[in-house]
C-alpha cells in the first residue's frame, strides 16, 4: 500500500510540475501540496474536508434543491396594486419563498438597506428563514465597490476606484477595502461584488469609467489584488468583475448588448491581466459580463427582440467560461452571472435558454433571473426551477454540471463558516454601530479622497487658495445636491484654522442658469472654483448650457484678475474642455452629501467625500498627491481626438510643481522604447516624458496674470517654472550662457536646460522664451517637432536636426537646426530674433531678449 501511495504521489507530482512548466490546466481543486492527497482504493484524491463535506451535503439534495443553490434572487422592490415600493422588511411571501426554496444566496440593494440596525434585522430575517426550512445559510451579496456604487445607507462610501488608481498605493487600497469590508461584515453581508477589475480603456464608457482603477492593466491588477486582500482581512468573499472585461465599450449592458471586437490574444495582454492576478489572490467568485466577443465566441443565437443572429455574450459562452476561464486560466471558484434581468440578456434570450446556456457554459450562480415583485412573480420561481430540471431530464443539461456547481457553492459556504446560523442579533447591532460609518472611517475616507486629487494645471501658482479676514471664494456646483459637501469643507477649514472665521466660501448652482446672474457674486471674490460633473461626451458639448456657463465664468475671472480653477468631479476627461482655467484638478468622486454630519453613531447617512476633498485640496489642508490613472485626450469639436493632452502618470504638486510618472505605469523596457524622460518642470512640458506612442499636447494658457499672484511672486522673489512667471504686455528676459536661471522682468525662473554655445552658435530653450511671450507650444514626440503659435495665429514648425522650418506651411531655410539638450528643444539666438520679432542682445555670456515686434540681433562680442 505504501509503495502504491508513493508511486501515485510521484506520478501526480510530475503531472503538477508539468502543469506549471507548460501551462497545462488540470481540474484538481487546490492542487498545491502533494501531501494533501490520500489514497482511496486505487485512486489518489484530494483530502479537502470542506469539499468532501460539500459533496456529501449536495449528494443528499434533490435536483431541484441543487438548482436552487445556483440561484441568487433579489427582493429589491414589492408591488402593491399600482404602487412599487422598497423592501427594508420581508413580508410573509418573501420569507416563505426563502424558507421553501433554499437559495444559494440573496443580493441586497439600496432599496433594502436603509440603516445599520434595520439592515442587520433584515439579513437576520433572511438567514433565519433559510435555515428554518432546513437549508444552509445564505450568501448575502451587495455591490459595495466604493464611490459611485455603494449600498450601505449608513456606511463609509469612500472615494471610488479611480481615486485609488490615482494614488496607486497598494497599502492604501488594502486599507480602503478593509474599511468597507469591516462594515459589510458588521451588518451581515458576506459577499462583496467587488473589486471592479475592468480596464477603462474607452473614455466614453458609460457604465464603468471611474468604477475602474485605471486604463493601465498593471495598475488595475495591483489595486485589485490589494482590494481583495483588504476584504479577505475582514472575512468578506470577493467577486472580480466583469469577466472578461467591460472597460473597452461604449454601451451599457444594463440597457444594450455591447460588443468588443478583440481576439483572445489581445484580451490576454490587457483585459485578462487583472483577472489572472485576482485569481492568484484567491478571489472566491468571478462575475461575468454580458458582452459579445465575436472573434472569440463564434456561436450565435437568434435574438427574440430583433430576429437577428447575435454572438453569445461572455455570460452564456462556453468558450469564455469553460475554455478560457476554467481551463486556460485555471479557475475553479464560483462563477456568478451579472444580473440576468439586464436588457442585454432579457431582451434577446428566453428565460429557459439563458439558464441552459449559462449552466452549460459552467456558470455556477444565476443572479436575478427575474425580479420577484409580487406573489405572482414568486410563484414563477417554481416554474423556473422546474424548467431547468426538465432540461436535465431531456439531456439538454448534464446533471453532473449542476452537481459540480452546487458543490462549489456549498464548499464556499463551509469555508466561510456558513454551515449554520446562530447570531445574537441585539449584540450584533450594538457592535455594528461602533463600526459602520464611524468617525475614524470617515476621517480616513476624506484623507484618501483629498490625497487622490490630481493637479493637472496650476498657472502662476494660482493655488493653493488662501483667504484672509473677510475674503471669500466662490464655488459653482453642477446642482444644489452638492452644496453640503462644499460647506462641510469650509467648516473643516475653519475648525483647523486654515481660513479665518470671517472668511467665506460661497456656493452656487450653475444648473439651468446663466453666468450673467452671478457676476456680482464673483466680482468681489479672491478665487473662483467650478466643480464640474462629466457623465458623457454630451456633458462637454461646447453648445451646451453647462459649457457656456463655465467658459463665461472663466473669461470673466480672467478679465477681473480672479484666479480660477475647474475641479473635474467625475470622469476626468472634461479638463480638456477648460484649458483656459488657471488651474485644473481631477477629483474622481462626485457622490453628494445630503447633510453635514454632526455625529457618528452608526446611523449617520452615508455621503460622498469628493466635494469636501476638493475644498481641502484647493486650500492644501490635505495635500493633493494624485497622478492621472488614465490618459486625457485632446478634444476635436465634441469628440476625443487621438492626441494625448495629459498622459497617464501625469500630476503636479504645490511645492515642487513637478510632473512625475508613476513607476508602475510602464515597464523599463516600455519606457526605453518610447524614449520616456521624466519631466521636472510643468512649464517646460515636452513630449519626451510620454509613455505612449502618439502626439502629446500641453496647451499653455495665454491670458494675463492675476495682479495678486504677481505681487506675491515679486515680494517673495521665488524661483519657479515658466508657467508661474507673471505675464505682462511687455517683458525683458535675461539669460546667462551656462546658467539655468533666467529672469522675466526681474523674477527668477528655473530652466531645465541652460543656454549653451555650440560651434559658435548660441542656443536657447525655445519653450521657455516663447511661452514667456504668450505663445503656445505643441510638441510631437513621434515626429520630434515643435509647433509655435503666436497671438496672431501664425504657426511655425521646427523639427529636430532639420534645416527647414515651416511658417504657415511655407518652408524656410535655417542655418542652425534645432537640437535636443536635456529633453529640451534648443534654437539658435539668431533664429529667435528673426522668426519671432524679438530684440536680442548678447553681451559676453548675458543674453537680453525684448519683445518689440521688429526682430534684431546684436552681438557685442563680435569684432
């Protein structure tokens, strides 16, 4: 016997080794340690107590009971006559439905969750109903993603996934998930349908957007893994979603059937990267996406809505679930569908065919096959279960497939201690009120949200804002719903002596308003801030009322020397529309606050931290440290162009005013391939720092300076970058050969590349000079060209190492071609005087440049 055991173990060991070496997948659950196997007869089997117990439990179930374990319904709404209401309490019909059927789980929504104590009692009622019928306890699931999608009415909402991507800190992501996990566990929710590990590589994605961590799969994978670890720390089951990826689509699967035209090899390199990491992090569940991948799943179905052939979406695809997820990726956990009541499924497939296709694809749990909103709907659940059982009897579904799914579900319950249910509900309520929405959680929520704020532009150090006695700032919000968050921010600033008690932050709504109504309000302000919410491309339509209001406000602020900022509160892509603002911030968090919290007793209504965080970041009470987790594209009318305006990893800071790249954004090889060079000054941003192939464009604001900013800069005489220099109608620039400090009307400005002399030619950094004289510079990293546009609209294009420049498309020969030094394009001193009409004088090593409109060059060193 020992010899046989030894030989079998050796054989299995070799098989497992070959699995690792050659990527072969075998369906052995938890195949980790060879000593975990025992001899049963002449077979070697895995000694998993839970699996064995699960198999024993499932073996005693009827076919209908096994099918019921695969169902996760919702009691979200209840209909009485013509009235549809929320369900914070079970009625007898619901309670008996749970008791009689023994479902695998129930999903709860905001319509079920109204308060901490109420939620605990509701879930306790559900669990008692299940076990009173002789069934196992339920998996109680919720979509508590954080930020935009949260369910706990009194919990800590947190700032959302994209804010975590902006911080790109695994420890913070883990702590963030721990906070949410502790609150879920406290009220009895044992499954979180999170994290979202979709890679948001479609800016116009209507359903994922800021629910995603990033457009970079490695950032998504890192944050997703940390998120899983945080939820596991609190005993909460995780569910990666939405497999195989919902990020690259412009259609919401709640309302339509999306289609992604990618090959398997393509999604392996992008969409599947975070899912593989999540599997390695032992996520117990994976949720599927109702999305067609026609290059991967070829099988079609005739839509009951249109009569047309459609490709099976991933949820119903055996290729996706069995071949790719189970076999290629080695996943043997519980696969749950997204809601089957979504339009992408129910509009095109019959109830019976949906169940058959999903089960045959090796999906384990069917989430919300249909809504049960009255006694008649509840009666349909028996018909539904019977229809699946009939398909088994008719050999349309293999019962072994259903048995395997039931065993996975039961095994998961046993692993999480759900073999029985015996809670002291009163003690649970008492304990939960110390955890759910506690002040410690909310304080950390605000700190994370504010730190994640990303500074994208800050001309002339317009921010952080500072208010003195009786001074005010004016904030415009998209709607009155957001006022309380701003007011709470003001309260925090005053409590911490950031602004004096007599100072004020006034808040107004721009909804259905004209800016002319508010000119008097803004006129006396020291700062003007607009908190904008972009939900789709329509939000930044230049003909829309919101865009017109904001542009009018920004123009008025410029005319009246009032520093202005636009805070992007939701999808960050709107910053491309408002380049005329002095400062631009991405906040990634737009959930509102209904009232300012006064106590944290476990029953305080949840709120979003974004608007409060925006105030704290604008005044530097909490230092904004975020870096862009997505690329921001330049706009072409009302569409995204292929030109990157701000690239992933970009972000400024108040102190250093530097742009730095997140180290995880690209690999070292990718960085080398794309000639990535770290930018150190925001005012001299060229495309050399891009980690992407394509045109990188940074538009410099050409408006005049705010007087107060100029005065502060003059008094302090601080060294700053070019974008921080005051702008006047007339300037004198003084530079020294070999010196990286230049002065603009007496104010020192730090250069990244000092003037040099090469082959008797004096070369100067073009961007520093032309931007100081209010020109715009665009850099094309692929073509190595700089396009300079002056106020008259004249465009001049220079190419590195090319003796031909183009002025309004007309070629012009130049004696000395531009060169790159320290990632900066350098032009000869003569070319600057001739082409831009500057008076240039060189005396020994000092170069003096004045804007006169008539170009001239004098070299006092010449004989």
